[in-house]
């Protein structure tokens, strides 16, 4: 049974993520403080809401340096939605806010040509390469999004899948033990379940 630590930093949507991993047979702890981090075989950083609030929540609970040490130690980390955005160096959401800096790049607001913002609903994942997170996931499969900002990796190779919403952007990223999905796998039915299963299998 894979031991999964889900970080509770005062941002919503945690319950669905916890239930999704438990349905797949994982042993899950929802944790506010970075105690007993060595217990975890996998770490999940979920979240919805504003970037600045997310970073403030992580800092207030003492997560920032322990998360960085966990990544250096090679523990797989999955950011979901806001959690993926927090992996990057900086966001332009309501000013400029520093992120965790685990991936090089910025978080940007969708341009006017994207149309209605936030993007809410189902959209396609288009593979840009092979990665274990994509095992068994069909190219151009639909997943569920809710977000008004997108991630722009400095190295395009960090994007393992893209989505088009006015522009083409990286909707899945990975570099070493650091991974992120902009959509909500816990709300994306079989495709999302397969991605979570793949993360547990890493």
C-alpha cells in the first residue's frame, strides 16, 4: 500500500483528492504540518484559489523548505491545479508572487484571445512526449479544468502534455520527481484515475 501525504495548507478541494487516492488503495494522510515527512512515499500538493494565498499558506505552516528537501531526496511530488502553479518560480496573479521554484518558469494570465476566463470544463490533453504519468492515457483524452492562469515552463521539455484554450499551454509538467497537472484528475473520471494510478506506481 503506497503511503501518500496530501498537504493541507488552508486551500480547498482536499477531500476529493484524498478520496480519489484511497479508492485506488493508497494509505493517505492529510497533514497541515511537515511532521514525519519521511513517512511519505509520495507527496501531493492540491489546491484551488489564488497563488499568493497558496504560498502564504505553505509558508505559515512551515512547508516550503521541507518540500524542497523532499524533492532533493527524490520523493515524487504531484501538484494539482493551483498546486502545479506553485511549483514554478513566479506568478503574475494579482501582482508578482514568488513560488516554490521547483520548476523554472512563470504562471501567466490567459490572454484576451482565450475568451471566457477562467477556463471551466472539459478540454483535451495532447501528449508532447512519453512519461510514466501518461501510461494508458489516450492522446487527446478529455479532462476537467477550472483555472484562469496557465504555466509557462522556461524549458519546453518540462511540458509533457499541452491543452489549447485560446493559446497552447503546458497542462502537464514533469522534471525528475516534480510533476504537475493543471486539471483536476479527481474530477476527470477514468482518465484522471489512470493518471493518479500512474503516480502511485512510480
